C-alpha cells in the first residue's frame, strides 16, 4: 500500500511533483545513502526505542534525537526538516 499524500507538502515534495526526473534522481541518491551500515544502525536504534515505548507500528509521531542525545517524540514532518 502506498503512503498517503500529504495535505501540506513541503517545498521539495512540491518541486518533485512537477518534475518526475528530479524525483528519480532524488530517490536514487537517497537509496544509496540509506543503504550504508551507519544508516541501518541508526534506524535499528530508533526501532528498538519505538518498540520499548510501545509506539512501533501504530503511526503517529517520530522519535527525535535531541542535541543531548535523548530521544523525544516529534511530529513526522518537522523531524524530517530538522537540520
């Protein structure tokens, strides 16, 4: 099942909706980046924490790394945009 479209897409999503070639390049770049061992370990750490908090598989908020290293709940959209 495909993910639902956002009611308020961000700037990048709007640009890629207009330009499929740009989306293709973006997805290829992301696939290569997220296939690294460091990214897999990072995702595994978050998945363990979500399971421990009973959030896994229920949707809702993401876990977000603070500057001090703690994990707190944060909205999905704002967590993706954090620099």
